[in-house]
């Protein structure tokens, strides 16, 4: 039979990984009296910023140099979304 102390060392990695799961509040935003998750607002803002960036790329005629296009615009979407999240909800 194994000593109980030795088997408890296997649980320590799980304890450290699950320690960040506790949150003091949920990240919600009050929009016209209805609470929306903040990540939805960040994705919509990231999408709008990506569309604006695409229009700027088209106006400057550099969109032809951005290859592969879907990867570039997906990366911009993710980058803008995370930037909005860090700018407004980083508490």
C-alpha cells in the first residue's frame, strides 16, 4: 500500500492548474438593460476593426501583397479582439 503523502503529490499539478478558474465576477456588460458577455462585444469590435483595416488596405492598394488573405484577416481579427479585451476588460 502506498503512503498517502506520496499519492497527494500527484494532485498538486491539478491544484495549481485549477486555481485560476475561480473568478470574483463574471465579465458582463449592461447594454440597454440586458447583460451581454464581454467576449461577444470584443469579437464584434474586433470584426469591425478588421473590416476597417481591410478597407484601408484596399484604399492603399496593398491588399494584393497580403498572402494568404484568409490567414492575414483571421490574424487581424484575433489581434483586434484581444486588444479590445485587454484595453477595456483587463481587470
